[in-house]
């Protein structure tokens, strides 16, 4: 059970990190950790990746077979 929770936490943290690229691309906040510029199309990709990680975490938590 502990490994399952750790994996869910890992998916949530990784998805949240992808949100940094999105907020930097659209100028919502200054993200000093990301030094290279990120365009709006790439920012949308970062948002899509974040969403997929968060949805995967939710599906894994619910025990759905298609979480991956």
C-alpha cells in the first residue's frame, strides 16, 4: 500500500512540475528555474502533459485498468 501511495504522489508531483512550463510560457509568474524561453505552443504541451499525469494519478488511485 505504501508503494502505491508513493507512486501516486510521484505522478502528482511530476504533473505539478509540468505546470511550471505552462505558467512560464504564458507569463503568469516568473520561473527562475526554467532558464530557456518557452513559447505558447510548447506551454500548451506542458499543460497537456501535466493534465495527463494528474489524470493518470487519479485513475491509478481509483484502480482503473487504463491509468497508464
